[in-house]
C-alpha cells in the first residue's frame, strides 16, 4: 500500500522532529532536527549511554572550572547525537545554540563556531550541519555573519512574517515557522477550533512561502510544530516539513492521495516588508501572538537546557 506519508514525501522533504536514533532508523527521513527538550529526554535512555559517557569523559577537567566543563560536555553531547544521526540520514542535522544566547549576537557566533569545530573533530562535514538559532533580532544578525562564513543556519521559533523575511534577507539557509504553537495561541485567545485550511498556523506558513517565492528568496521554508496530520497535509508542497514520530506513524498507517497545496510559482503580487531594525522590532511588538510565543519558546528551551545542565553536573 502506498501510504499518505509516501505521497507526502513526493511533494515535500520530510524531516523527523526527534533525537531518538531508533525512530530515525524506523522512518528514514531526509533530515533530522533536535532541540534541548529532545536531548533532555534522550540522555535518560539507556540506549544512548555510550554517547553520554563519551561526552562526560571528554569534557571532564577540560576547561579549568566545573561550570566550563559542564558547558564543554553539553556541546560535545549535542555533537555526539548529531554525528550519530548523520549516519542515518542522507541530509542535514540541526544542532541548537543555547537559548540563553538568544539576545547575544557575538555569543551566538562564537558558540556556532565552537560546535562546527567539534563536528570537524568528529570528521563530520560541516556542510551537513545546520546551526539552530532563535529568530530574535540578535540571532538573525548572528546568522548573517555565520552564513557569510559558510555556516548554514536554521532559524527557529518563527511566529511572524517579519521574522521570516528578516532571516531571508540575512541569507539564512532555513526558517522554521511553528504551526502548532501559533494555532495554540489563537485557540486559547478565541475559543475556536480551526479547519486545516483556516488554521492560523497554516496560514502563517503560506504567507511566508508566498513571500519568499514572490521575492526570489532561496531560504528554505520548513514548517514545524504540527499538532495534527490535517495541518501537515494542508502544507503539502512546502519545502520541508518537520514532523513528530506520532504524526509520522499516523501518516504511514493510512493510504490515499495527498494533494499539493503549495507551489513554487504561487508567489504573486506581495507587498514588500521593511525589516530594518526599528521596523522589525515594531512589527514584532505589534504582534501579540509572535511576541508571546517567541518569549515562551526561548524560556522553554532555556529551562530544558538548565535541567540538562544539572544532569551533566551530577554526572561530572
């Protein structure tokens, strides 16, 4: 039986939203992406004990103080998982910069360079690694510098067209608009449920996709944070779709056609958006949903990193 996942894969590149190696082996996606929440879950699993032990042994007494040793272990751990995942996928893996650096341009640049150097030490081609950065103004400026150095960036926590356009103008390799989290906000604000075509998260990705095609931006649009297969299928044809294992299972369990909804030539007359720093900050300020969800996302990733940091400290 040809499944809905098979048919969807003909229209969009499928990315697995997981850091669990056995799930990557099962679904065999093109790319994979991780974040602190996924790594935190993975380090408590016996299957990954060797990757964790290697990072702890490598980082112990490396940097001169316990705090700096912990940071070294965290970096090595992320690279260990990324390197292992790259054995299983033919494309890219995304490795995230600490959310605490979301408003620190130089700190983000320095951390990205460190991660790429660690991948080189593992004999991994840096061109297969995407550095994942929160799409704050400071993060976007870091991406501008990194892209010029040949370090490709995955701009995450995208909740507005202004963020996406600023990333594209900075030359970012990829943007990740968060479909489900956008819809969560609107459902909480209005009390309404939305059909897939009317879904605010789906509509946000469509606007970004249309704008990029209208202005010839080469930045990849990778829709993320799906809640339902209906949201996924409503964006069939988007450049990339990063999908949780649960939804991948649902798509693989049923047959049927998945019609294309987004087309490369669909960009029409779209008004240009001014994303100079003052206007970017103003547009974000005026968008309550984007402002709240961006801040919430940074806090959530930072909290998971803090928990992971304490776990590593105990291991040391």
